[in-house]
């Protein structure tokens, strides 16, 4: 560690403390050359969890975007806020598990996780989300999806 006072690379650690629930370490150091004391911090640098967009761009995973989409789909539906929170948590957990090895997931996979969970929870909310996610172009596509939900065995 370079001394901020004299620039020497020769120092000794006087004290180390774990900070922020073990996510970082604070070290008090003393420069052997000039005797000045200074503090350094160490923390793990994690690769952020990324979402691969349809056009190939990558963006950091944003839980708020999923919350917003699910809130919109469940708006004015008889679903408790606790259930909404559980849905969002489950989707986030599943997404991270699916993308665990390379720390990324496609928007297609993420959308399918949301659709799957909404289908189990509330069919009207599922249709709302599907109409936006699947880019329904006309009323026939909408009707076909509703018929598929009403008659899943077909």
C-alpha cells in the first residue's frame, strides 16, 4: 500500500477490523519510512448481475423494473401486498439461480419467469402482462391467449 504522505510502499498493519457485516475490512497502517498513520479499506468487487436485452445490450438487473411491471399487471386485482412481494422475491431468486454461472439472464427468460408466476397467481394479471410482454398486435392474438388460459389442455 502506498503511503499517502511520502509515497513509500513500505508499511505495517497496526489493526484490522471487519466492517459492514463482513463485506469490508478496515486496516490502520503505519508507514515504516515516515511514521505517518493512515487507513485503508478492502472490499470484494462483485460482477453485477446483468440482463441481456433483445437487441443484445446488457443492463444491470433492476428489481424496481420487475416490481413496476408486476404492480401494473396486478393493479386492482384481489392480490395482497404480501403476495406481490413474495412474487417479486421469488422471481428475483429464480432469475439469479438461472443466471448463476455467468451472472446474466436474458429478458426473454426473465419475462417467462414473470408470466409463469402470474399464471399461477391470477389469470387476469397474466393476460395483462402477456399482452405487453408478447407484443399483441391485434385483438385475435389477445383472444387466442385468453382462450389458451381458459382451456389449458388444448
